[in-house]
């Protein structure tokens, strides 16, 4: 898949990108190694569904993937702080926000973090938002980036207040 090849290249280039915004190489290396390993395994056309599930359900590997996604998100926010600062509470810097809300493994992500990560990886995604208000009768759809060709979107998420789920066809 071309998308996996593009993603693999972006991941290989990401260490230098993240180091430019202040992350240390020694912190990134093991997490990045796990990401590249997973991409290479998924790229093999012979991988079975069972192997794919095992790959992502391994706790150590899964935590490594999530942590690296957090680094990428924080890196993108820091590199593009001017785009995101206005969404932060007064007195909070992007550095503070990343340290408190993005990098810790036990924190949930919101729209800003999802957008930052998707802008870095450049994979089009559709998100269906379920509104918790009584007046909402249907989900609203957001495509990131907005200009993405709907036929090329293969990742779809469902957002329920406080939680994202992957939607499967």
C-alpha cells in the first residue's frame, strides 16, 4: 500500500523533526523502532487478521505506539504553536500543554491533539461526532484534512464525548 510506504517514510524522518523541537534522541529511539517494526509487518501482504490483532494487542508494543504518537502530536503542536496557542487557557504555553495533556500516557486526547497528529502523519480521516445534547438527531462528520478525497479516506473514527472509537466496515 502506498499509504503505508508514505507513513513509513514520515516515521523515519520524524526523529530528526522531533529532535528539532526539543525531544532527546535517546528517548525517541526505542519507541520509533517499535513503530517502524509494526509498519514493516503490516506492509507484508501475507499478514493475517489474527497476526494483525496480536500485533496491536501486545501491551508493550501498543504502549510504545501510543507513546510515539504522543511525541508526534506534541512535536507538531510545538512546531506549529502559533496555530494552537489561542485554544489554550490563558497562561498555559504549548510546552506546558504538551507536558500536562499530550505526553502523559494516561491522558485522553481532544480535537486539537487529533488534528495535530493527523496533520503530521498526513493520512485522511473522517470523524463522526455524536453530540450529547438532546437536540442532536444525527452525528456530524468532519474530514481531516477538509480537502481530502472521500474515496481515499480509509480510517474512520466515532467520537463520543471523551472517547474515540475506530469504525469498521
